[in-house]
C-alpha cells in the first residue's frame, strides 16, 4: 500500500469519527450561552452559605440580571460519560502539570513561530514553500472554526452546563466546579474546538511534508486536542470534529503544496533539490515516493 492510499484511508477514518461525534453533539448544540457572571474565589465557595453564595455569584452587577444555567445534559448520555472519563476520571498530578502547558496557545504560538522560522532559515526550498503555505492554512482553520461554525452552532461548553468539572481556571489554577451550575466560566462557544482544528491542520501538513516527523506531529495534535477536554472547556465531540476539520484542510493544503512545489521543481523556478540546501535526509518528497 503506497503513501497516498494510507493518507486517504487516514483522512476517511478521521472523517467517519467526526460524523459520529457530530451526531453525538446534536442534542446539546442549540444550547445558548448564559451571560457571564463576576468571578468568585475558590475560598468563597467554602465559607459563604450556599444561598448567599448563589445570590452573590449568579447576579450580574451591571444589569442586575440573575444567572440562569442552561439545561443540563443527561449524565447517562455517551457524550457526558466520555467527557467525565477524559476529564475528571483521567486526572493525575502529572497531567495536571502537563496539560495547562500543552493547551496554552500563547506558548504554542511561540513554538510554532520558532518552527516556522526554522523552516524559512534551514528548510531549503521545500521548507520555505511549506512555511509560506502554513500562513493561509492556519488562517483558514482558525477563521472557519472560530468565526463561522461556532456562531452557527452556538453550543455551550461543558463547564457551562455540567457540575463537578475538573477545570483549569487561569490564575486560580485547578478547580472543581460546584455540583450545581451557578455561574459562567467562559463567554465563547464550544463546537468545534479551534485549538484542535488549528493544531491538527498545521501538524498534519508539516508531517506530510516532512515525513520523518509525521508521527510526532500527529501525537502533538492528539495531545493538544485532548488537553481541551482535560481542562474542562470542550466536549470530546468538539475536539474530534475539530481534528477532522483540521485534518481535511491540512491534507488539502498538502495536496496543493505538492502540486505547486512539483511544478516549480520541473520548471526550475524555486523547487530544485533540497540536498543543495543542506536538508539531505530530512525531507521525503511525497511527489517522488512512487507511483500514485
């Protein structure tokens, strides 16, 4: 089985998983987000009576409108059971250290910029063209997931509708949300995960272009995607569909890149041999890996 058949099979499997995940997401997809309420400290939840705490936390100080929690999904549903498994039941001290670092896109942006700069400086012609292709790819994955699909679906995050969520809450660190949903933690929609879409698109594209690092790239995409469930801000179906969307766009970007680069290589307009640029042994040209 050649590389193109394997890649096509991989994309088909991910797409099938995305369809299943999308079906799982349908019952909760139309749940509207509540208005955000002022944050409350963790200490307050243990020292203030429940009735007083509920009134203080669930009242919007600007509009004086009480917080109304969205309808809670069935705890016995597959979506909730899988979320509980990958969120609170999977929690360990080691993962509590790793996942906030993995999911922090501010740090990830720095890492991705370093990788991008290395492609430009040390990747030869193929690396420079790959770096150029990454720009519209990441723009497409981010805008399609965050600006188009999320507002259309309008799905609430698990920390907005479920209680007892193991959640990473910024400066306060790890918290376990109250068993009863009494406040809002996030003001944005859930479906699909933009983190999963962005990282999967970029990592799959780079992995297909630089075949020797394909599996580490895919592992990174899976780890970042799981981190979104682990920190309590996404449903499992959010990240599965996000990964599928990112994989589709990354694969299409690779197909376009392969055609463009092969055309430039044939005409001598910027393709050329990577060996002349110091990348011998690093890059496997998918366009020359055998008959398609």
